[in-house]
């Protein structure tokens, strides 16, 4: 029995036979796998130039212009430059793990794209096939599992580098994945309940009349926030925060190994955009009114999938340009104190509504439904009024504390005999043995200067 059967929301759908992927000839499977890989690489090459161009326009500058027409070949130039650079392996690193970490980060990013439906049934020589490399009854769970495996590359890179900043970046990445993988998974539970399936192609087919970004708005919002943390994108790029830990897990990498991490980051950008399009934005289905005009079948689906994915990538780039990086405590508070509790409540609401619908009840006349609505409204009001909290204020520094020339002078530590400019005459009039004691005991109002002695 198909998981769609018995679900009142998906009763109008024809259950899909997922064994259709097993009936494709070998040459069709190879061509679809090759097509999916080439499409992913093209998305990555496009995303690099696209992000730099969009950021440039938002920051009132042109962006890349030198390589190719309008800078369109900048990605290829960056790749060639990375290959020509010296591959440096710092001393003291775990060489085997250090070399394997970039590959461990890239391979899962390639695997995820194989589960994304690019279009529905399309004609090919000798018959038809679905434009998707593979699908199974638990495809979305497989996507979540493969995504969590990719973080091992980041953690191993930080550990194998034998350096402080990379290790901190790896630890941050693991904590970030644990925190936001939970929120992202809970946001998808409501989709499973609503669609009655975990198959990516069946979830897309269930959105023929209504996209889940409209039917399940809280799930969509939580999912979008979570994928920023899952893909290490600004404002949640804490594992490689340049202003705090230099480059995080990337600090000790160079040449093609650095380029592999760089490529995996944009593969993750493409993957999360494609997954969001598949689960919440109708997948390859055309928006209104184009679906009424017959532009919703065959290879038209590939066009709509590409357009939606690019638009979602633009949204993620726009967020990077507009929102500053979160502090680490703010980032963790958002995940554990807000996203996960709201996701749990929302899953309970959706499950209750589905149970009432399956029993043939009218939601508006059901007292259970209105009790749930009242609880949600009261919870939101309580969170807004009482859930903000206040940060602890830093204690003020004591005034009039004696100045120690060897505690905060410049350079650090200060040169022997260095004193403040206002104390130069006092020190000159004293014997050399008493100069250091007088400088340390004298109060000060200005910062120490260099070279005053």
C-alpha cells in the first residue's frame, strides 16, 4: 500500500510506482547520473559568479569583470589559479586525515543531488523516463543522513590540522550541525504528515495544487533558517568566522584542497536550494498561471526547477549581504530556545489537524481545533512579552587604579624604562633606580605612547 493512500490531503493523487527507476535501461541510468553531475557542476560555477556579482551590485561595485564576458568565466579562472598554487602541508598534521577531509566533504554533496527530481516524465528515444537519478520511499531521510555525514569532513579537517583555530572551527561546525539538524528534521515532519510520503518525487506531486511554503508556513520558515546553519552560510558561518578564528577549519589548507572545500560550500548552497524547491516550492511544477497554459509537463519542468533554484539562491545571497554574523551564543539560543520548541509545537498541531481530517470532522466546528489555536496564540504572546530576556551587563572598570607601565604599554611588553609622556620630566629628575617605581605608582589619564623615555 502506498503511503499516499488513506491521507485525505493526497487522496486526489495517483500513487507513484517507485520501481520505475529499476526498469530504466543501463544506458539511461548512466546518462541521467552524468546529466545530474554536470548540472550540479554548472550550478556551482554559476553560483560563484552569481554571488559575487549580486554582492557587488548590493555594495555599489561591479563585481568580477576581467575574465570572460561580464566576468562570467571568473569561476574557471579561480579554479586554474588554485591548481597552480603550491600545495602546502604544515608540519605536525595528520597527513592521511588532512588529505582525506576535503574529499569527505565533497562526496556527500554530490550524492544529495541524485535524489532531487529535475522534471517529471520526459520523452527519450525508445520511451519515457523520470528526470531523476534515483528515488526511494525514504529519500528525504537519506538526504538528511547524507547531509550530516558531510560535516565529518569539516570536523576532521579541524582536528587533523593540529592548530588552534582549525580545531575551534571544527568544534563549532559539529555543534552547529547537531543543533540545526534537529530543527530542520522537525520542520520536515509536518511535510511528511501532510504529504503522506518521504519520497521526493511523491512530495513534489502532492504540491500540484498548493505549494507547502503556503500550506505549512511555519515549517518553511524554520527550514529556511536551519539550512543557513546547516550549510555554514552567513549569518551562521561561525565555523570559518574570519573576524574571530581567522579562517576556522580552512586556515591550514591551500591549493586544490582549499578549492575542494570551496567547491563543497557552493555545492551545499545548490543542494539546500534544490531541496527547498523540491519540498516547499512545488519542485518542477509551474507557478500560476503557467500551469494553466500547459507549461507544466515534459522538459518544461526542468526549466521551472532551474528558475526556482536560482531565485532561492538569490535569496540566500541577499541574506548574506544584508544580515551580519551572529554571535555564537545568539546562534545557539536561536536553535535550542526558539526553533526546536516551535517545531515541536507545530508538529503537534499538524498531527492533530490530520487526525481530525481523517475522522471526517469539520475543523471550524471542532472544539479541539479552537483549543489548539488558543494555545498557540497564548504561547506566541507569552514568548513575545516574556521570552526576550536581558543580557548581563559588564561590570565597570574601577576608576583611579594605579598604572603599571609594564601591564598595558606599547609595545607589549614595553621597553625597559618606557614611561608616559606626561611623566617624562618626573622620571628625568629622579635617580634611575626610582624611575620604574614612580612610573608604576603614578596615576594616568592617557594611553601610553611608543618611544617616550
